[in-house]
C-alpha cells in the first residue's frame, strides 16, 4: 500500500512524498529525475517494504520543483547542495540519526545521490545509481567527447527561458519524445499506458519551471551550436569521492548518457560495482522494474 504525505522541512521546503513500509524501519530512499516524479518508484517501494525483501521504510520524495513539492521560481534555489540538503533533512525527519540505509537514484536524482554520498557518507549505508553521470566523468566527457556533447545538446533546449511553455504546448507534444525517442527494448513501449501518461500529465500540470531550472542552474552543459566548449568548473577530487559501497546500474541503450561516462568512475568510487544492461534505455525503471529490484536486492545481499 502506497501512502502519500507532505513533509515540511526546517529549510522551509515542503516535499510531497510517496512511501511504503512502517516508520522506524531502516530507511530506503528513492530519488527520481526529469521529467519524472516519485510515482515511478511505486513498484519498488512496495517490493522493498515487504518483510521478505528487507522490510524497509521506503520513501520517494518529489524533488523540489516537481509535483506538489515546493517550487521556488529563482534559478539559484535549484543549486545541487540545496537539493542534497532537502534529502538530508527528509532523512532526519524519518529517524533521529538521519540515516539512509540505501539510497537509490536515477537521472537528476542521481546527481543529488552522488552529492549526498560525498557529503553524508557517515549517514549512508549503500548507494545505487541508475543512469546518472558522476560529475567528474561527466565534466570530462563534455570536454573530450564530441559524441557526449551531441547527446547532451537537449540540455540547452531545456534551459531556454521559454522552455516551459514550449514543453506544455499541444498536450506536452515535445515531452513524449523524451520517452519514445529512445530505442525500444524487447518489451517495447508497452509501459507507457494511458494511465501512466495521465500520471505524467498530473505532474507536469503542476508546473515545469522547477524542472527546467535544474538545467538552467547547472554549469555542466555542452556548448551552444557554434560556440566554443565552455570551461568546466573546477571540481576538487575530494568533493567528488564516494566511500560507501555503490552499484551503478547502467542501461546501454540510453542515447543521452553514453557508456564512456563509466570510464574512470572507480577513481572516485573505490567500492564500486557496475552492472551494464543491454537492451534497456534511460527509462529502465519503467521498462524492467522487476529486474531493477532483483539487481538491487542482490547488491544489498552482497554488501551486508
């Protein structure tokens, strides 16, 4: 059974959340990306809340700017450290130690998962990343790989001042290709049912400015056409390391995030496992939820 609630945090942010499992149990948190929302995790919330799969307290917040969570209009309100702070304060609202036993994160959620793993390793047991580039390897690939720059060019569209209006027009005509533009796996696009489309419409109807602000605020973007490569920010190595056991589950048919992003990842994450998944796309959580759950469960058993 999925419960929904709004949690007011000490930093004056309110996060709308979905959850399963009893409060007080070890906390397993799930972070979504763009253009998604917390509902994508429902199947995994119920799976890992079940006693036979760990009996976790499973919580999936809608990130600030998504669904019914706080959505400040200022671009600066979406800087990475502020969203990492949201995660830390949400964890502290769930248990006195603010400990997350397992953090599972995808896409933009993964960006904040990497940040949380660096800043709060003392309060994190294990980290699972699904197709979300580590900032160290992403900065390198944006500099060195023409293929990754081309694959990331969509980021500049989403950072346009008029992006929200363009995305919302004609029943979100420009949004659906984010899903359908990926190569279909063996399961095809059967997961994108009318019910799921309506769930997305409900999320997007609440507003897209917060989501687009993530693209506006980040310095990790490719250059605009005809412009020189932008200077990447100086990223000190100690601000990028993650010491906790980490599994990266990487769909190989993700056309936006190329496998070169995995190269050298062990330099930042010493306790690293990488699972490459052929025949899956960026939307692996939708396409193969049972497989994702099984891989996570196996990782948790190996790293007890």
